[in-house]
C-alpha cells in the first residue's frame, strides 16, 4: 500500500492539484479549497500494532466548472463548485468525508467495485482517478471508461515517474 509520502511525491511528479493527504478524522480541521484530497480511512490517532500504517485510501476532489479547460462560463457568472468522491471498493462515504463535502451537494460518487477487496492498490486507483480527471476533463468519458483504462494508466504513470516493482457507475448523494 502506498504511504502518504508516496502519494505526495507521485502527485507532485504528475503535477496533480493535491491539497493534501489526510486521515479521515483530520477533515474536520482543514479548510475546504479547490483541489485533490487523498484520504485514509484510518483515523490518525489509531494504532494497528506497528504504528499507524493506514487502512484504505479514497479520493475526493473539489472543483469549479470555471477552472475546467472546456468551461464556457463568463466572468460575470458565479463559479459553480462541485465535489466528487471515489472509492475503488465502491463503498459509500464515511460520515467525516460526507460532512466535509456537504457544502457541495450533490456529491458525485462511484458505486462499483473495481479493486479486489484483498488487494492493496487503493492509492494507485486514487492517483489514476485524479490523473484522468485532470488530463481528460470529460466526466462522461471518465465514468464510462474508467475501469477499462485504469490498469493501463497505472503502468503509464509508473513509467512516467520512473518507479518500478511496485459502464457507467455514478450515483448522486443529496
């Protein structure tokens, strides 16, 4: 499983708009701003026997239509700010994440499992989701093709950052 340091380093190399890497309980203490949030579902004060190694990475993104390349918004129109939540297991948001994203409802969420429950690649799936959102900027294409391109993009990202060894499913939360 990727560490918070790995995620920060990879996001920096890929020039992704990372706000930070947080444990879910830390979300109550941070300001909301546009960008990418990598969230570990283990609270930062929990210890699993060998220190806090984390449990599972999920991803949240706060974005504005005005910041998208294909945006046709005019300067005099108010900026619409949205949020999305991604979990490679397809589970719903924990309460702390839901509370954090509440001002941006509806929040777009995936509900399809694309990661085996016994695997540890959740951090990679989150990075690929962020990368796709930044590079393609077409939500419809992303939702339809995410599963098909994920493994290919993980390999491309590994090459890009010089590391080695290592259908539509969208719901609205009101």
